[in-house]
């Protein structure tokens, strides 16, 4: 999760952006590295602060669908975090 957070914060910094999103994880197994559980860590940063960061899991089966699902899940979490900020 730390890498995802650093990535989203870097988006804000490098691109002088108000909002930064990042995803990192696995959308397909890598048997030679013993990676079978598929997941991603997603982060949303606003004004240089992390407002959402969590593990995302897809219910899809194909790698392309899984990657798309991760993006959709992160966008939904971004919308929720922007609509209902933590006080």
C-alpha cells in the first residue's frame, strides 16, 4: 500500500495536480513467483494528502477485465472520498 500512496502523492507533486490516483498490484497470476492471489492497492491523494488507500479485489476472471475493474473500483472510491471527506 505504501508504494501506491507514494505514487498518488507523486502524481500531485510532479504534475502539480490537485488530485492524484494510483494503482499497483496483480491482474494475472505469476506462478514462477508464487503469486496466485490477485489484488491491487489503490490510493487517492487530494492536495498532497492521502484521502483513500486500500486493497482492491476484483470478481472478474480475465486479466483485461480485472485491470478495468480495478480502475472502476478506484474511481468509485475516489468519488466517495470526495463526496464524504473524513473529518
